[in-house]
C-alpha cells in the first residue's frame, strides 16, 4: 500500500456524513410489483426496444439492444408482463422511453451461459459478453464498458485504474461493495488484465476507508497496487484520480486513453466478473439511501427500474421533516421533483434532506474573493465565467470559445459553488451555459 505524492490542485473538504450508512451491510430489496426500465441508462444512443406491450419476459432477458456504437443493452430485472412502452420521467428530469413491467413474483431467470475457462478465451469473446450484459460505468458517468475495454489503436493503454475513492458526501455504496465483494473485484481485475493485455493496475481508495484498503490489499495480492489517496473532493473524478496516481494530465477534449490510462469504478468491475463467470447481466446495483430525512438509512441491492417511491418504502419511508430529495450525492446529484422515477444503472444514492439541512437559496454579487479559483480542480476561472453567464454575455461569445472555456473541462463538481461566501450558484450557471451551447449546435443541425 502506498500514498502517492501527487495531490491534485484545488478541491474542497466538505463534511462527509458517511457515518449514517458506512457500517450498514447491503440488504437485498425484494422485487417490486412494478419496474420502469428506461432505454437511456448510459452515455450515448438510447437502446432499441425488442419487446412489445403484452409480452412475457424473464429476469435477465434482453429487452433492448444497443442503439449504436456508444450505447448499451438493457435487460429485464425480473419476470413479468410488459404493460407499457413509452416516455417516462428520468432521474435527470428529462423524458425518455421506458419499458414498464408488471412483475409476476416468480423471478424466473434467463441468464447467459457462463464462459468456461475465461482466461483461455479470446479477449474479444469476453468483450462481447460485457456488451451483451449491458454493463456501463456505475460511478455515475455510465459510459458503455465494452467500449472502454477496447481503446483505439492510436491510444494504447498501459495502466488500468479502479476507482474506489467515493468522494461524494453521504454515499457509501462503493465502500460496501469493496468490503463485501473484494474477491469478485480481484477476479474482475484479472479478467480486465487478460482482455486489455495490461500488467499495471492500481486501485485508488480514499484514506477514510481504511477497512476497504486492507480488505482489497489482501484480496488483490499481486494483481493490483492499492493506493491510499488523500481525502479531498473531487478525488474520485477521473482526471483528478489519474493525476493523483500517475502524475499524467488528461488534456481537454481527450479521454484517459490519450495518456495511456483507463478507469473503471469498483462496482463496474464486479459487474464484469458477474457477467463472465455467472452469465449475469447488469440488472441490479447497490444504492445508498441516506440523509436526515430518511427513517432507516442503509445500503440496498436494488433491481434496475425500481421506482424511488418503492425503494423509500422499503427503507422505512421519509421522516416527518423531509424537505428535499436528491438522486446521487449533494455535490453532483440532481434534485428530484418526484419520487416516481426509476433507479437506473448510474444512480448510486438517494439523499433526503430536511429543512434544517437546507441553506437560503438567495445569492449575492461576486465579491472577487478568489475562493472559487482556488477550489476549481481544473484551474478554470469560475468567477469570470459566472459573471459572463449571469450578464448574458455568452450570447456574444464565439461558440468554439464557449466550448473551450466552459464545456470541455468543467465536469460540474460544484466545488466553486460550495466555497462561495455569497452562495452564487456557479455550477448551475455552467449547466445553463452548456444547455445554451448545445441548443445552438442543434439549431445548426
């Protein structure tokens, strides 16, 4: 175990509030009566529906195929009858097509055949299995994993990293995965090494998860180096993690493979092993339900497509003073107007806050204190960008310049907003600017 000497610049130290659930072992949630399974649970093109209303499906059955090269298959999380196919509200507030299944209680399976002796198999066969299983990045980015496993020929990868930082406050799902499925993570590492032909693998874990560091160090053995990372948000961001461990900097507009690195979330690695060894597609994930507005905080293994309202009922319901629900963590999660939305592959947490947790949303003018500049992990100028957006000056800026200064490097970590003494909603300003830019691109056709 080593502590690397490359702390990334910027970053913040919010209160972590992980004690609510870090000691809660993962509990499997029973399959609910209704599953709402969206076709857009991944970065890229929506999946193409393969079933129709009235069809009977089984758990693990592919109900939608990838809709393009950057896309992912979608599977039924349990057996039952397809009762609707149409638009539903997604966790990010947008509308997207989904397949609704009325489950039958039998939970009858249709798994893929396990791959016998996978370490003697052609790596292409294993990549096809990962693709067929619909596996995506489970840390939130949801990039299709089969694409990550096959980097372009002009960007060879010599270093694979596992992201176990889980720097987002409140969330402990990845922590529990590392404690409870360390042997499966180690098996996944071995599979990735075989598929990608790399020998250098590092597992990055923040120092506040000492138990996970010890467990994975023992499980991984010589397969991977376990690196203790400084506790600082956003340590789990891909570019910051890469710099912290390797000292390599991923340029704007480039993927990690541009510097010879590929990063996988620890839960994604478990999913790879489950698909290859057990024939299990990605139909469930661990979700942290937490916050002072939750009656029984905990970590739960949840079927994909479970409505948040059903998960919350299983978790003991809302407290009397519950005020705000966020899907994800408080820094990068999205506030939800309704709990009638499904848990999808990239949702690792449901956070419920009380009125006492909430701050006044009024904000003042920029006082040019510079705190946001020091906090930005990508060395941008949130102060200037926020003022330009607030005054509407982006409409006068060349679109390529806009993309250069706000789109390519800002990943909306919220560090600037967190440190602002006048509570300026800088990250929300940046989201607005990105929306403006994309609308201009669409208008151009």
